[in-house]
């Protein structure tokens, strides 16, 4: 991409955008903020109108400010949401749906025979007859990757894949990427953490406000971390303050010998005002835990105890849950801002909707933090920041003793990750225990007082903050503990 400028409704999305990806290279792309990302991904695959600049693919000009082609580029994007057809088999997704497949009669045995070398090549054992909806997330990602390779797409984009697969699976994926770079395939690896990209990427480009600000080589961590200098100061201050807080061992909640399809004797305690990070390295167990927290699943055996008495995770005002992608899953479009904010409080204060004095008091108290203007805005006019603040303030109004946050940083760019981080710190300062469920450590490590790692076999390993420096992998924020 050479000097690309892209506008939509007079808003500049990309400006003087320059980027080169070489054959057999893994290029990292770190979006410091999300401005221009959607436009960039769209331009990669479809040759939309440009205000200025040129786009070349495979040495050929495919787009220009002078005029656009209607053809699409042979570039695959693999993201958090699957692009496979769920009610079809693995082999059908890889071969039958690809561009150029012209057989009128589908020869299943032949397709299986054609797929076998691809799977052997990367040492993967995936049933070619399996339906896509039955696949674990990691295998789904691999199938999408194999489809891109089978289609001959020489550039493959991986968009925040590290947020949906475990650390162990991420390592395996990196091995597969290296394998295909030797065959001349190129990858654009989009990720919100430089530490993750530095393990696999040859170079890393920083995207901010629709422009590539700089490109650094591998191992440039000290220079690169400057992009998050304010975030870094926030975390350092938090860690210093937490040192002064005496360790309280007042147990709030206990998971006692829980068993399920993937759960194997899951036992752990949560203590008052602590931040516990559960790093679950198995996707099946992660989904089971998530469904249990949302009330969609009950454990086969075992019990959940609060103050020594059996408790339910849902319907108990003392336990709150912040879902994945909460600005999409926890905002109710048909309700006003005040109704959205107070929906959890209404269980505790039955007269809330009839008593204007209570609502006026809430607006006066929280308007200083949220801004007075939000109470007059409809849901579609709220910014992402305002939505995050509303959801976490809703939790605070509920006054729970413990909050479960499911992948709280997923899908958030740097400014919004800082908002989420501040909101969770606020909950801790109010004496509320925060439990973060995550497949990888990422930003969670910056808040953690205690880390519980549950591997794919169900084994548990507990680490206190004083032990974080011994974590063997280079995780985001690990430098603070090692220093």
C-alpha cells in the first residue's frame, strides 16, 4: 500500500498509509487505536474507492485513486468470528467452497484423500468428516488456515486470534505459520500486544489514527512499549498501592470439587478485594466455566459455597458477571441510559422506578464520573467508552461481593483497554473481589494479585504476585515484575 488515503462521508479513515509485506514474512500490526482498522481490512480484500494512493498485490497494481477494480483480492482474513459454513464438513469447507471448484458431483473420498497430506504436513489430527460447529476453536482456526492455503491465497491475515485460543494452542499455531512461511506464504498478524507479536513476527508496524507511525524489528521492546506509556504508569501506580494493602484472607466464595464434561475436581477460593486471574488453557473448560457463570449450565457434581453455605452463581445479588464483549452483550438498546445503568439495582431497591428522588440522587452522584450528558443520550449515540463505564458502574451499583469478568479486554483497543482496567481497579478499591477468566494472560497480569493456571488436563498451579517474575514466557506486563 503506497500513500493510501481513504475517506468515507468526509471522514478520513486512512491517511498517507504506507505498508509493505514481503513473501514468506510474518508482519505484525499493532493498532494503538481502532481508527481506520475496519477500512484497512476491507481494502485488503475488496478494492474500494481511494481518495489517493495505490495498492499492489503480487507485484500487480490492483487499486488506485484513478479508478477501482470490481474484482476481489485473493487474501484471507481469519478472525474471532468463524467464516466457515457450520453445517458442512471440514473437507467440504476447505475444498468445495473454494473459488474455482467446478465439480458438479462431489467425490467425498477424493476430497478426504486430498486433505490428508495438508493435515500430515502440519501434524494435525482433525476428522475430515467432522461438522464445523462441533470443532474446538483452535481446530476451527486451523481449518480456516488450511482453506486459505488450499485456495492459494498468498497473504493470510490473522486478526486477534490470541484472544480465542489458549497459550499452548497459540504456540502450536505459531509453528504452523513458520511452516507455511517456508513455502512462501505471508501473514499479517494483528494483535494488541507487542510481546505476543515479538515471539513470531519478523517486523511490527504501529497503526495509530489511520497511519503507520513506525515499523520496528524483532526485539525492539523497550522502544515499542512507549506507545503505552500512560497505561504503563497506571499499572505501576496500582502495583505500588497494592503493596501497601495488607493481605486479607477473608474467603468470599469457594468452588468445591466441581465436576463436568471438561471440569476435573475444580477447587479454589476467592478472597475479599483480591484480583484472581483464572488462566484456563483448555477451550472446552473455558466454555464450560463461561456457561456456568451465565446460568446456562450446571456442574455435574460439587458445590459453590459463600460464607460456608451453598450459593447460586446467577440470581444472587452478591455475585455479578461481566460478559465477553459487554458493550455488545450487556447494553439494552430499547432502554434509556438510566434504565441501563440501574437495571441491577432494581432488585435491591424495589421502588427505584417510582421514586424520582432515588434516581435523581444516582444521577447527581455518578454524573460527576460518567458526565451529565450521557443521561440524555440514546444507546446508538453512546461511545464505546461511555458504554464500558455504564456497564461497570451498573455492577458497582449492584454492590456485589464478587465480580466475574469474562475476557474483559477482548476486542478493546488501547484507549478502551485502559478504561476497562480503570473500571476493574475501581471495583477492587471498593472492596469487591474481581475474578478474571482468560485464555491468555495479556492485560490481566497487570491487575492480578493471584494467578491460577488450569492446564488442558485440569491440573491447577497457583502463583502469588511475588512469583510472577518466574513465569517462563514473555507475557505483557511481565517486565514490571521482573524489574
